[in-house]
C-alpha cells in the first residue's frame, strides 16, 4: 500500500515539474516586446491558470501521502517542519 502511495506521489511530482516547465515555455516571450508591455492572449492566460491549478492539486496529493500508521510522510501539518523519511 505504501509503495503504491510513494509511486503515486512520484508521478504527481513529475507531473508538477512537467506542467510548470511547459507553462514557463508557453508564457515566455520570444520577441522584442518589453516584458512590461506584453499582452497575453486570453487563451494563454486560461491555459496557464488551468496548468497552475493542476500543479497545485498534484502538490496537495503529494502532501497527503502518509506512512503505514497514517502519519504524514512529508510534513506534520501546514507550515510544519518537514520530516526526514
């Protein structure tokens, strides 16, 4: 059971990294327009918001992973000290 949770957390972490890397590339401007004057298309903003929401959901699932006793594996509580496993 714990191995399945660890695999799931690993997949979610990889998904978060992939999503954020893709988002960074998607939003980067490869043009001569100064950043402060750049206007993004609504579709790009909508896609970025969806990608951020997906990444946040995946991170929440990672933080919910518990050990066999039901204790959190990564943090004791929100804002808590990370545990070393």
